[in-house]
C-alpha cells in the first residue's frame, strides 16, 4: 500500500468526520429552535403577564433568549413623567405660559418606546385660569410602533377657578416580523389653578 494512498484515505476520513459533526450540529439546532408561532404565543403570554400577575420564570428565560423582543414590550411599571414650562411667546400678560407635560413609556429593558404629551398655552390671574390652546401628541416613538391617534380626547374643562386640560391618544404595540399585540391609550390631564399652580395625572 503506497504512502499517497494512505494519505488520501486519512484525508477522506477526516472530511467525513467534519461532515458528520456539522450535520449533527444542524440537527441539534433544529431540535431546540422555536417556530414563529411558538414565539408569538410566548410574546402574548409575556404581554398578558406583565399587565397582570407579573412575569414568570419561563417568561424571563424567553426574554433573556430574545433581548430584541424584550426591548419592544412596554413595562407599565417603568413609566415616568416630566414637564416643560416656558413663557408664552404670544400672550403679553406676565402670567401666561406654555406647558408640556408628558409620560415616558419604557420597555422591559428600560429603553424608551414612546412619549405622550399633553400641551397647551394658559394664563392665570389669581382669581381664575384660562387656556388658549390644548393638544396631545406622541414623540420618540419606536419605529415599529404604530400611532393611530394622538388626540382622541381633547377637551378643556373649567372647574371653579381651575382649568383642566385632558388629551388621550392611541398607539399599537408591534414587534418587527411577529406583528402587533395590543393597543395603548395614553392620556394626560393637567389642572391649572388660579394662582398658577399645576397638577398632572397620566395613565393608559
């Protein structure tokens, strides 16, 4: 038996071994991979649990395997709010201002998925308050989320010496490739008192 023949035989055996190893790896991967329908079902479970009793161990394990999904699902417990108040550039009265109060909605991983604003121009006199404009809007919206309405409710309610601004929008929670799973209806309510003090409520 020639040396060349032995070398060729050894190389063929090595190549066959590599093919078997690669095939085995593919088979193992296929055995543990999730189908799209399984992933969608698990997303629905996470969405239901995070709004209800809380995430289970299985939910957390699934999200750890799919951080790109966890980064898109809203966690209401992480919602915060902020406010910007500045001098009204149109009204000349000293006690006229522009208010923009907004809620910041974050994902399970803490990233911002959208903000919802309740904004308006107001004045106060010490005896009463009044509003010249009032509107709601979204910003910093995650690219896959779908805004359906930013101003579903837009009203000004006078209550004694106070004025209440109230806006509400609608936005769909969607995850690329897997679809949309629920709608949110964020709202903001700003109360402006006669002395210029303000309070803010939000939900959705």
